[in-house]
C-alpha cells in the first residue's frame, strides 16, 4: 500500500525543538523528492520545505522557517524528517509530508500523509 | 514569491449545479498550476495538474482550464461528496504557493 505516515507532533513550549518524521511505504522512496506543507488551524496551506530525491543535498525552505527548520532524509529507512528549532506560536499547525511527482516537467504533490499536529504554547 | 488569488473564497451551491472557481497568479506561470480538494480533517487530494490534466481516479466532472495568469476549476454537476475546500497551487517557481482556498458549501 502506497502511503506516508507522519509522527512526532505534540505540544511544545516556545523556543523549544521538535522533530517530525514521515515514513514512506509501498514505493521506491529514494526516487522521489519529499516536501513538508503545513496548515494552521482554520487557515490555508503553506509550503515549508523540500528535499530532492538523490543524496538529499538539495534543500529549499520557506522564508518563514529558514534558519530554524532543517529537512533531511534517510533513504535506507524510507523516512523524511523535519527538525524544528526555536519554535514560535505561529508555527502551530498540522504538518503534512507530501511526495513530489514530476510529469513531463510539471510537478505536483501526488501523495499526502494524514498530518501531525504541532502546538506551540506555554 | 508568486501570489495566488482565488475567487470566490466561498460559495453555496446545490447538488447538480455547475460550479466555477477561479485562480489568478501574480505573474505568468504558463500551465504550472495544480488543483487540490480538501475535506475537513483530511489531507488535500490532487484533482488536476498542469492546469488541465485530470489525476487518475478523479471523476470527469472536474475540469481545469487556463494558462498564463488566469485559471479555472469547473465542477460540471456538483455531487454531495464535492462539498469541500479547493486550493490552487503554482509549481512554476520555488517557493510553491497556494491560493487561500475556496469553500464550497451546501445551499
């Protein structure tokens, strides 16, 4: 079964850290770029970060998280990670991982996990 | 960053109605435009990619059109399971950006 499963969310105080995981199954994980997208309560979708499919050396971040969040991957475990440091109240959201699919140069998010909720509160 | 603006932000419609949602990009994005459907408490689901290509297993009542800066998602005959929020997303440049969403509610 092709799927993504996020874990690691929870309640954390401002300024603390949290690491999210996204476990993939049912497909060749190493062949796909992986993204993190978040959604604050009652709000729209916001892209967070992407790591490309190869050795994971190419990574890009939203300005809102640059310098605080780090995306990584372990192809041997078919897992992507999002290390979140210096968390702020505005980082409170459901965090989704999503697979990058390229179709003749047009890419899209073709597979999503169910999400994990991160709440930043004192 | 490219700004994506959807209209309307919400609409009320009845089963069987034809529904149209528009998405405007702040600059030319060619056909690098995707549409997603999201139901409450669920992850988004891809409907349309590359502006007009129907994702596998998505009903044919969903149609995407447009290029450049103006795009449209049309639902030809609204079904009960279509009441949801719809998002457009540009894949022309990084960072990818989403519209604010269009909520389709039951009239």
